[in-house]
C-alpha cells in the first residue's frame, strides 16, 4: 500500500486508530502472530525523520489493557 509522501507498507496490516487529521495511525501487522506488536505510522513529519513507523508496545494485549486502564481512570482511551 502506498501512503502519503510515497510511504509504503508492504506487509498486510490492520489500522486500529487514525488520528491527527489522518496524518498518524496505530496498527498491527497481520502476519505477526496472535499477540502482535503495535506500531504507529506518521505520514507527515515536520522534522523529516526517515523512520516513519515506530513501535508503540510489544504486544496488542498490553496496548488494549492500557486503554482499558485509562477508561477506568476516567480518561480518554486514545
């Protein structure tokens, strides 16, 4: 898939959330097991960093549990 700025994700993935006007998204690779790592993709980077995909957490289950904890604290999960 070709994204804005000719950025490419060549592996199958599922977007969990899209935010910041569609310039950023959180996703998992679908070929990465039952509890895959969660990544953030940034289409536009004002600093021009070449690495536009960054690790958020090692496991989807950890990511989900952190969102649930935020809701329990009365905070926005995102």
